C-alpha cells in the first residue's frame, strides 16, 4: 500500500500543479480518461484496506478535486464502478489466486451490503 499512497501523492501533485481540476488544468483530456479507472480502484481499495478516504479528504486535495470534476461528467458517472464492486472484484481475484474459494462461490451482495459487515472478506482487513 506504500506504493499506492506514493503514486496517489504523485497524481495529487500533478493535478494541483496544473491548476486542476484535471491533469491539464481546466481541460479534460485523454490522460483523465486513462487514469479514471485506476484512481477509482485506488480510492476504493485504500478506503477498504487502510480506512483512507481519498474521496472526502485523506490528504489528497488534488485527487479529491479531480474525483469531483469527474463525477460531474455524465459519461463517467454512467460507466464508473462503485467502491463495493471494486472491492468485490479485487477480493474475488485474490481469493481465486490463492485457491481459497472459486470465484463462482462468492455471493452477490444485497443492496445494503457493507464491506465491514461481509464476513467472506474479513480476513482482508487484518
């Protein structure tokens, strides 16, 4: 997770130095599109694994402004995954990689699903 935090620091600095809210200041570009999925996953995983809330502070004001600007874009809102889905996909991959549980065994979460309440994933929070 140190690498992830360090990389987010670099992204945060790049956005702030550009004047934000995007990588090239006020201009939305292909760079923003390329980073959209990665930053979304990073925010979800840091929230789940380390309780670092990138979306609402967490020491990354540039990334927070970038996320808010991206959320204002209808195409991004329509295509982005929510944090629970990012966590479930990552957990499924980790569990399958170590051979604990086949992917098809992981249940679909109910609408009120919370990461903290999911016993299937409790071993990841230790």
